[in-house]
C-alpha cells in the first residue's frame, strides 16, 4: 500500500512499459479490442452496448446520465442514442415534461439484442477474471477502486 512518502514513485521508470498507468492502459485497450470484436457480431459498438445495459438496469435515464455511465461525452451519447433509436433498439419521446431530458427505454428488440450480446461480453469479463488468482481478486478490485478515487476530482 502506498503511504505517499516514497520518492521512488515519482522517478521515471527506465522502461515506460513497467509503469502502472501503461499497464492499465494496455489492459483497457485489450478489453476494448475484445469487446469490439465480440459486439460487432451483434451489430453493436461498446458505447451502444453500455447504453443498452444501463437502460436495462435503469429505464428512463437521460442522455447526461447515460453519458456518465458509459464514459462518453453527452455529444457522443446523442450519436449513440440516435443510432440505437434508428435501429429500433430504444424509444425516446419527441418531447417531455422534464425540461430537455428525453428519457430512453429499451424496445423488445433492444432487450433481445442486449440478451444476445450480454453472454459474449460476460464471457470476456470471465476470461479477465480467470486470469487473476481467486484469492487476489477482491484485493485487486479494491485497488482499482482506490486508484480511480485517487484521480477523481
């Protein structure tokens, strides 16, 4: 556990590929590549899949809420939502009483497509999980949460 007193943490690594940030980015890139390949079979992108998952869990989320949950900008989420709506996977009202927010909901086809893609995504997640010894998984997950919290705001 890092106590904030070690000066070796601030020194440059002889090999950048040994830095924690590089390793995290490499793992994230590998995950994204595997997800892209798997989801292509279902006609979905990673942000579209994330949006469907979020709407399945919490129907009626707004564009801003979906953007935060899918780690994209609101502008990007507008494009994602238009694509999902054009594909008949979600519905959104033309107008709403809640100001500018247009709550989105999955259609029956959206539920079917999500269910089909979900098994492929969960299999990828399981492959990552299986690469970590079971006795270290809880600690790794906690460490990842601590790293994110250390960089937030």
